[in-house]
């Protein structure tokens, strides 16, 4: 039995694989918009394991699997044996015998890595504290959809060096674009986690306005990620200068896009005039979680089809 292909970090897929997934995303989305059924996964089942709550992740995976003709089963660690001390390795061996693919949204990256090592089927990281590769897959497709190839372009990340930021760092290395990162003191990128290519594909900026200057895409996330709620007040004070506002968007390239993985707090990490303004593509970005993940599921289960 061949080892399954997993998507646990963004760099788990090579550039040519990602280009295939992006091409399939376009075709799958266009087919969906024409109300033409595409159901290659009839009788296939996805198990979705949630330790962290979600809106977009659950909806996009569950709807996506159903639209592909399969079924999705929701499991919470609060109401399963995973929340009562069953070893991850044992759960992986059982669950992967009863389904075709697994998506896990949890706290520790080690959890999805251990699960994948003992799974007979592909495992997708729906989010951990360390990485959020599916979000970046959708974000990159959204850029491609609006502006074409991202190769050689500049993306500005403004805010916390969180899981989304680290997935952007991996994406810059795999897809050969430049990432400008600006974070407040004390919330910086840890070089050891930034990727194997060193600083060849990213630069750090103390001034968020300078990070945004000339960027083709400006993106951010909430200042306080899930699990860090106790730090909310301290973070609001530390991040006050890191709000993406109209001045930052004026400093960016004239045709720059703004993205946010949502949910957003207007008046904190982003000004209302930006997220609701003409450069914002956050609603396309949110929808593209659905289509990009359908293409990812198709690739992990069926390999290269339609090419």
C-alpha cells in the first residue's frame, strides 16, 4: 500500500503540484458557477476533526466535499475519545480505516504530524498554532485570479508572526516571491521556523509603512489569535501602529490588493475604509477556501486529473 500524500505544511506540495491545484481550482470554480455538477468523489468520505472552533474551515470543507459527491463527518474532540485521552496514534489507525481523507483543525502541529504518520489516508492541516496552509492556498489563488502569477511579486505581511505568517513564509520560498514582514517588538518571526531558504525570500521591517511600500498584496490577521485571548489587552497596546490603513495602501503598488483571512476587527488590525474599500478582495478570498480546498482534496485522492 503506497504511502498517502498529506498537506500538513505549505511546503508539502512542490511548485508544479501547486500550479496544478491552482489550475484545477479555476476549473472547479468556473464549473460550480455554471451550476454544472462535478462529483468525482461519490462514496468517498472525509472525517473532519475539530479541537479549535471554526466557521470558514468547517463550512468550506463540508460543503466542498458534498459538492464533489462525497460525504463529510464532523467530529469534535469535546465529544469523542480524542478528548478523553485516546492516543492520537490509535485514533489515526482507526479513523483512517473508516474514511478516505481526514482534515484536522487543532492547536499543536505535532498532533497532525503524529496522526498523519499513522494514517492510511491523506491528512490535511485545517489549522494549527504553527501553520495554516489551506488559507494561503486560497489566498494565492485569489491573487492569481485577480492579477496573474505571483512569482517575482511582493507581499506585505503586517501584524503578528502567527501561523498564517509562517505559511506565507513557506509559500514565498516555494513559489519564488518576496515577503515583507513587519511585526511589533516581541512578536517577531523566529528565524528557525521561517523556512530552509533563510532570508532569500523575505525581509523584516520595523516600520509597517515601509513593509507595505511597493507591495502588490497587503495582508494581515487578527492581533490576538485563538488560544491567546489572555494577551488581548497587551497585544492591542503593542500592535497599535500595525493597523493596515489607507496610508499603507497608498504606499503599496497602485494596483495592490488587500486580504484578511477573517474574522476581522475593523478599527484594530485593519481600518474599515480598507477592508470595505475597492482594493479589498476578502470576500473572494473567503469563497476561494471552498474551491481551492476542493482542488486540493481532488489532488490528494485522485492525483492529477483534467490536465
